C-alpha cells in the first residue's frame, strides 16, 4: 500500500488498520479505496 501512497498497519492476521487524517476529502477516500482494490486484485 505504501507504494500506492496509502499508509496502513497490519494487525493480528487479516485485519488492515487505516489511520486517515482528521480531515479527508472524498477524492482522498476514493484514492485509498482504489489503492486497496488494486492491491487485492494483484494478490488474487
């Protein structure tokens, strides 16, 4: 995810923890969701 400019932390197995800033735009949320989808698609 870091290579896609989204920082996350793995926690105990299959959980991914996002830590967004207190103020986040719709575009930033869409970018993070897109990055997660791309990573999951690359893994399958």
